[in-house]
C-alpha cells in the first residue's frame, strides 16, 4: 500500500517542534555545548572554561537547550551537571557533524578516527 503523495508525512505540530529544535542547535555555541555533553556530564563552569566563554552566557545557552529538551540536568551537591537529554539528541548532533565533515573532506575526521583505531 502506497501513501498518497498529497498527504504530509508528519503533522504540522511535529514539523514545527522539529524546526524549533533545529533552530536551537543552529547556534555555534549551543552546538559546541551539545558536542561537549555527548559522552559525559559537565558543570556550567567547566563548559564555560572549555569554550572560553563567560559563565552567564553559557548558562543562558544551556537554559534554552533545556527548554528545548536537548539537555537535562542533575544536581550533585551545589553543582548542576548537564548532559544531552537522550540518544536521539546525541545521534542528531553526531549525524549533523558527520554530514558536514563529508561535505568538507574526502576522508572526514570521523572516518580517520575509526581508521586509527584499527
């Protein structure tokens, strides 16, 4: 059975929310933050230090990412630790960067890393 080509694949609500998620990630600082949070939790001060940016600005970016459910938090003592929300967010970031690496290089960095592991 074939779908009617006139019918949208996704609802307007799904498309609108997807566009908003992509808009949030379309900021260089937020994409860097997502990358830094792919494999481990980090505090705002640690993230700010790694990016060389002021803590208040990084905190504002993280708040926007949290509202878009791209990151989640966990309290540890007086610190708040951030991490990517789930495997879907992780895959979105990894696939986006991987796609761009393919656009820029015949042997993208993620393939070179895999080759060096062999």
